[in-house]
């Protein structure tokens, strides 16, 4: 049975997320807005959601489940939708050296 990692949205970010308009397509999420909170074995994200409800630690709107293939699903009012991590762009080492030489 697949193992789903649980990521809970931080409360400050959750309030902003709750009032944001619904968007279609994959939701971009920032890792700094989440805290990993264990894992649950389940056949699907909805089975995981149901199991967590029974434990007294239900998922809240904005929480994530990351599947075994690193597919991320975000809980919204309408159910689970696709999500992707929004990672900061890193510059190649060549550009960093040129930028620091130009600045110095």
C-alpha cells in the first residue's frame, strides 16, 4: 500500500490561502509555508484523508499529501487537486562568479 507524506500548512499562510480565489491547473506551493507531519499508508489520497479524519488529526484546507512517486495533492474545498513545489531559481556557478567579479 502506498505511503503518503503529510505536509501541514502553517496557520499564517492558511488564512491567506483560504481567502485566495480558486485557480485551475496545478497549484504552486512554497516549501517554507509547510511543515512535514508524518505519513499515512493508504490506497489513495481520499483513503488517506478518511483515515486521518478518524484519528482526530484531519487534513485542513491547504494541507498536502505527497505520494510515493512524489506526486503532490493539495486539499481544497472541492477535493484534492494537483500541486507542485515552487522552488527558488538558482543561478549557475558561472553566473555567480561573473556577477561577483562585476560587483567587486
